C-alpha cells in the first residue's frame, strides 16, 4: 500500500509540474505580448472578483475537510467536500457568465490577442477546475463507500493539494490580468 501511495503522490507531482509548465508558457507569452502596439487590455468583468472569492472559499473548505478526515471525522469531512465542490461549480458557472458578458460587449478572441489570451487562460484553468471537481466527486464516493480510513485521508489530501494549487494558479493569472488592466486606467 505504501508503494501505491508513493506512486500516487509522484503522479500528482509530475502532473503539477506539467501543468505548471503549461501555465508558465502561457503567462510568458501573455506578458511578452502586452508590449505590442496593437495589444488592447481587456476590461475584466467585475464578476471575476466574486469568482475568486468562490475559489478561495472552495480551497478553505477542502482544507477543512482534509483536517477533519485526518481527525477521523469522515462524515463531517464529507460535508465540507460537498461545500468545496459546490463552490467550485459556482466558480465555473461564474466564469461562464463572465465570458457571456464579454461576448455581449464585443470582446471576441479574433478581435485582439489580449482577448484571445484571456479566453485561452481562463478556459485552460476552467478545464483543470472541472477535472478537479470530477476527482472531488470520486473522493466523495470513496468517503461514502470505503471504510479504509487511510485511503480516504490520502485521497482527500491529494485533492486538497491539487485544489490549493489551482487557487494559486488562478491568483497569478488574475493578478496578471489586473496588471494589464491598469494600462487601461493609465490611458484614460
């Protein structure tokens, strides 16, 4: 069982390295392109602030679930995992609403590279959140069906690690977009 735990942790680490490389490359390309003369920063929808709050609280709730699971309180941990999943779905729904708002205001990816980068980065992040929600649903199923407490704790720990990672990625992406958005204010 220890080798399976080690392999699972190693697999998650490798996956996070690959995802980090992906987001790093996108971020470097984004930052490099902000100096182009035809780059027009996108006005981020205010909804992104609320979405960020949803993701922060989703990370907090999964951390709480991890702590409760570690203390052997799996029924309580299950409730916090559900809260975390609901908040993550709220984040995804909010991101969709932000896209709709941008489309309605004429911000199409084909119009400007800044818009294309926004859609690319938020879509890739959203896909990772969706994948996280899927894994979180498997963790919930495991909590409901399994009596092996160590296996449940390990699963929740791995989910929490991934969740905190996704929060960090979002904060970095959002900060980059806000820095670029300050150019709009400077131009006024």
